[in-house]
């Protein structure tokens, strides 16, 4: 079933610079969780915006039909790594409707802090 | 009063693999909180999407008229249990308008981490 | 400036049964933060929905023009208190447009857990 | 690429009164993360609403084309500082479409608590 939108934005982004607890499950990270409930593969173009330099990307992401992808921003490397401890925003443009949710695990202190929000869609 | 939408998606899903603190209130879990404010029972079909296998479900859920249901994903077993420590997404389709919010309690470390977000609706 | 919607729903609700840390700022609580940016007082009717009993309310709430109200559900008592450790949902209907955000401070463990989400509007 | 809306509201606001952990990264704070993905500078007018006094502002904020701004409310001082431990709401009006997300880091206890939500847009 085709559900969602093609344009998604996440205004908040910040990969914590250190972690506390067993890796990799409790490593500080940010993720865009992408649901493609439709019957066609989703081809997504991701652009990263910064405070004081031109945008990075596009990063190319595929999500198969009827599958989900929990994309860790920490893992992106082509065309470049996203620096830690640096505020950024992300814009994702898909060729088919998808649903995107933002999550961060911050394990800089002894207790993990976890946030999530539905992204902005249009 | 009839309020809400019939199609809801939660892109993020992950049941933590362990817990810390008194059970069951502080057991790590994920929940879809469903409000049916209308005067007809809601019949909801839930499908679970994974990264690398076909979807599970449909799971059948009822929410009585003018009632709320805090559905714990941990408790689902028919047609199959949802595996822990596995990323997933969920799609809920109701025959009457409802409002759905996503919540996770992660008590893997000494302090509990709690997240919530309104789900995506259309 | 008039901004917002007249119908808001919060599907998730649960007042933790105990607290940890200095009261009242770190007392476990749930709040509906209501912004009335318009130039007329907002008269809001709040109904609370439960899993297994008829709804409670309506509770009557006023928010003055160009003011905000951080309404703690713990403080409601007329027509009845909201029980702790009991899942509920809330529906708020205003006579003028407002913006509503949901927040919970859970201080049951040594570290406080905080969640927030924009409510569902239509 | 022009994405977003011109009117954004954040109903919840509260700058914690103390912090725990290394400053400034773990200082308690609230932020509005603003993405301007378009090719024109965004000029934003911010008004702060309180429970029992007239609104403060407008505060004037610029976000350059194709840049992001993680605006800390703690840092605002013109026309006046935002008091700590005081509930408030914020309304942001931009001359071009932007996307705004709300974040708070609460480090009053030993473990940091982090929340985020997409703001209300129209």
C-alpha cells in the first residue's frame, strides 16, 4: 500500500561526540527511519545543510518495496562523512511516497537519552 | 465525537532486548496509543515491515467506542511475535477515524529513556 | 495573531505513580501546553478517555488572549481527579484557534525522562 | 529548494534553572532548529508568550539561504532575556518557507533528558 509523502525535512541534527555503554547498540547516533510500504523501490536523495558552509550531498539511498530502513547518519560516507558535534539539518526527496521519522540516541552521559519525532512532510 | 484519520504509519520501531527496574511498569516496551473518540468500535489492521524480510501481519485490533487502547507491541503474538532488537515500521488502517501516538520506554540502562511522537496520518 | 486549530487530541496519557527529585519542579507529571496567540480568550472543553470506563469530563479551561497555559493533568479535580498509573487519552475542543503540545516528566527513576510531541490537530 | 511553511508555533517552552555536566554542550537549554533550504535569506520574527504578562519581542532572526540555524533561546537578549524556570510559548513568522523543530536538553539531574518535536506549522 502506497502511503506517505515525497518530500521530508528534519531541521534538527547533531551527532554526539562520544558514547557510554555497550557498542554498537548504545553508541550515540542519529537515524532517519524510512518506511516504504508501497510496491516500488524508493530512490531517495538526501542533502545535509550546515550553519556556515554549503550543503553536503546528495547522498543516494534505496529502500526496497515493502521494507523499512533505519538509516544511521553516522554511517554515511559518500560523498563525505557528516562531522560529529556539528549542528545540521536534512532534506530527503523520494521518487515514491515514504514515511520518515527522526531518532537520536545520545549516550554521552551514563544514562541514554532518546528522542524521536515525525519529520516534516509536504 | 469522531476525530482523527483512518491511515497511520510509525516509521520507527525497535523493542529493546533487555530492561532495568521493576516489571512490568518499567519493562522496555513500545506502544501505539490509540484514541477512538467516536461512537462506533474501531477495527484496525496492523502490518509490520522489516528491513530484510516480507511484512508480518495483519494483526487485528479492536478499540471500543469512546475508549483508548495503549497497545504494547511486545504483547502481539498472532500471527507471530515481533522479534526484539530488530528495526521495524508499522502501518495501521482503521475502519473509523482514530488518533495514534507512538511511545517507547527504553530501560536498558539504569535510567529509563522515554520517547513519544504523534504518528504520520493521511 | 490568530494561529492554530480548534480540535486537538493527545492519544497517549499516563501519570507516573511516584517521583524522584525536588518537588514540585521534578515531580512526575503530564502537561498540555496551550498557546493562545489570538486576541480573544480561549474557552476549552477537555474530555479524558480511558481503556475500560466511560470518559471523564468535560473539564473547563480558559486561556487568556496572548497568553500560554502549561496545564498539568495532575492538577485537574473538577469534575474528578485523573487516576495515576492509568492509561488515558485526551480531546481538547476550543472556541478559538490554539496550539497544543504534550509533555511528560517521568521522574520515577533517578534520572528524569522527558517527552514531548505536538498534539494531533484538525 | 524551497520547502516548509512561514508560520510556526511551539506551545511548550521552559528553560531549566540549572545544569549538570560539562558546559556548554551539556548546559540545559532550549533550541529552535530552523532549516532554510531555499535560495533567499529568511527573516524571522519571534514572539514569546507567557502565562501572566504581555508577550516579549519581536526578536529578529536571520537564516541565510541553504543554511540551518540551531537557535538557543537561552542566548536571546534583544529586546530582553527569556527568564529561566518560567513556562512560555513561541511563535515564529518567516518571510520565506522554513522548517522548524523544537529541542530541549534538560541536564538538571545526573543524566541528561532530551526532547524534540516538529513544531506546529500553517
